[in-house]
């Protein structure tokens, strides 16, 4: 099933341009509940109520305001809000191409796949050139009355655009000092490294599943059929007591044993 | 200020009690919905059948079945689906740090040692950093399961929540043409784009470019109105009194994370497990904190601090002027 594009745009890098379509690369798989009135199991409606009068205020009559300090609001009218809106445009401007490691993980927000809009030649050529460059593009654009920053990244022969958070929203680790203390014991440090190495596995994370979601849906299905909910406990082992060196040693032994002895731990 | 979550990371049989703090702060300016007289509105729930307001305790969660009926799920039932043990971050697999795909990345948190865990915390951080690995696990927090990568950077542990594989679409399924099908694009086109890319090479991203331009514009509008005293409404502060003013919050969060990292350093553990909670982050240390923080601040962040400190004329100041004004206040 082909998904629908959410937006059409033109990538512009210097003189060159590439018409593209944007597709959401993520899909919401969360379990969603409705809020019901317990008595009659009817979904409740949300109303915005004036706390003084207890009366709902119709949406058209509401205003927007920013609380400058507790109890003081600067009120904005439609004109003010319009003045703060970015100008509409179909252009995604690529301002620079940078080494990927200079983009902090924590800036990445939401990914979109890009597909060609019309003739695919320019798209395919840019995808290939970008992958070969080993770089990521820094992009800016305005979509649906909102300004975005993003990273243009190669994705398996295709192009993807990942929105980036404003830097001010990300707390820099450089502002923090790591916990310190007495020098770490060399033997413990070596064992800890060995343990990390012993537990190293496949980089592919697709085996990790949202089991909690599955369990919620199982519970829903059971209750829908009028069955009593049966809860299977998730088995996890307990951490053992002892000195850090002893625990590390036991952990290493267990990791080497292929995890078969986990039950006894 | 309290941590977002407290729990245990286990790594082999070693357990590391930690507190988890958001590494992202809410950005922008949050606007409230007001009545025509400027009073902030409150969200209430109404039963359409009875036409009356329904208090929170009469509201339950329902899952809608295909036939329109609802299955009601009690909080206790949902709780029971996440037994104690699934709430720990059990690192059973380590992967190459560089192999983590940014498309899967969701949100970041800083981890600080809790209880007596500073030594185990430091060992785990050192081991992962030296091996170039990140630990991966799933855990349940507040009624939701998370896939999380634990990374170490300069001795500080960080948790990054990731999307599950089935939450990221397959481009084939979207109908995007398979990569490099057939003979591929003409070489001259690839060359043209390679040249265009080279033309725009830069050594790194410019943090100044990573600003929320919409919030900047909105702030200008707000400043102009506030300074002119136009459309400024005073209302009775809300009864609950605890409405968060979005901007002052930043410093509190930083101070709390710092205090919790420091607590571990001073005592080898945050005594009594209350490390992060004891330090409210408020009080007379604002100047000290500002002095610590000014090195790497964007204008945006400096502005937020200037607003908090009540620096007059801040809206027209350059970054250097803001720094000076804040320094003078300290």
C-alpha cells in the first residue's frame, strides 16, 4: 500500500534543485484509549471552562496569552499571531554539508523519507552523490506555518530529512561535570570492559519488541470476550549482592556461559 | 526539582541505581488559552449523555473495539501488566555506538547516580566509552514500554529512547522506488550534485543556526506589547498556584542535574538516596550558576536567563551585552 505524501517541496542546494515529496517515516503504534464516563461508558467531551463562571467558552471567543509572570498575561490577537508566522514557501534550503558526527544525536527529532516528485533523475543523482560524500546536509524550511531545521541524510540509496531540535532545547553535556571519586580499580575496570565486550551482540535492534503494548492488547481481547484477565509475569533475574569485584566476576562467568545459568542467579 | 524517573540499570549482575533527568528542555513559548476577559481557561470533561461536568474520579480509560463497544481498563490492571522487574533497565546487549540510526532516535535523558552507586556508575561509563559501545534494553515507565540505548560521554551516562523497529516505516512499503534500480542516474548528474555538495562543505553545524525562529518572532511581538503595556492583563493567580512559568524552569533543571552529579562526587553516593531531591535548585545560587553556564550559551538561553533575572532593556541587547548585564547582576 503506497502511502500518501504529506508535502511537496523543492530541495535547493546552491544553484541545483530537486523536486521532492515528503513522507512520514514513522508510524504511531501506541495503544490509544478514550476517556469514558464510568457510569454510562460514554466518551466524555473536553470543554474549555472559565473557572470563575464555570461556563464553557466557545472556541471562537477564546484568546491566546503568554504568562509573563504568575497572574500576568500578555494577550495576543489574530494579527499578532499572524505577524509571528513564518512566510509560506515550498523551498527546502540546504545551507551546508557537514560531517555526521558534528550533529548531536539529541538534535534529531522526526524523520521523513523523501521521494522524487516527477522525474526521478535528479533525485537519484543527489542521493548517490550525498551517500558518496559521507556528509549530511543542514536544511531549513517552512511547512504548514512552522519553521523547521533538519538534516538531509542518505538512507539506503534514498534521501531522508530528519527534523532537528533547536540547540537551546538540548542541554549540553559540557555544562555538566561527571561524577568523580577515587581512581577506579584497574582490575574492576578491566572486568567491566570484558563484560561489555562479552555482551556485545547484533547491531540490528529489530528483535526488540514493545511487549507491554502486546500485553495491553491481549488484555483488551480477553476482556472483550468476557474472560478474566490473566497476567503472565515477565521473568527477570535479581541483581546479586557482594563486592563490586565479586559481582563483576560472577557476571563475566555467566556471560561466558551463554546465559544458560541465568535461572539460578 | 525531582528526577523524571528513578530506577536501576543492571549490567550483568551489577546494579546501578540511577535518576533520570530530561536532557531536552521545553523550548519555545507556551501560550495559554484565555477567556475574553483574559482569565486562563481550564480543561473540564462533560458527559454528553447527561450534559453535566464529570469529575476526574468518575472517568475511566476505554479501548474502542471495531464494533464501537468499549473495553474498560482499570489503572490496576495496566499496572499489573508491568511487573516490578520490567521497570529496570537490564542491559543484556551492547551494540556499536556508531551503529545507532538517528532515524530511530526519540528523546534523551541524563542519568545521575543514586544511592551508593557512584562507583558502579563510573565503571559502566568507563567500560562503554572505552569499548565504543552502547547498552540497549527495553523497560516500562509510566504505562509505556521504551526501547532505550544507554551511552556514555565524558563519564556521564545518558539514556536515549529509540523507536521500535515497527514504528519506522519501510520505504518500499510507502512505494518509494528501490534504491539504485537499473543502471542508476547518469554519471554527469551525479557529478553535478557532488560539486554542489562540495561547494557547501562546512566543518560543522552552526549552533546559532539551530534556533527556533518562530519562537524568536513571537518573543519580539510579546516584548513589544509588554513594553508598551498593551494588552497586558492581570488576573487572579490560579488557585493551584503551581503553574510553571516556562522559562525560569531551565535553570532549575540544570541545577538539579548538577547537584545530583556533585552529590555523588562529594560523598561517593547521594546519602540516603535523596541526592537529587534535596537540592531544590532555587535559592541564592543563581549568580554562581550563571557564572558556570555562560561559556556555552546561545543568545536564546542568555535571553531566558536575563528575563529571569529581570535585566532591563534585554530585548534590544546583543549576546555580548546580555553576558555583561548578567555578569553585573551576579
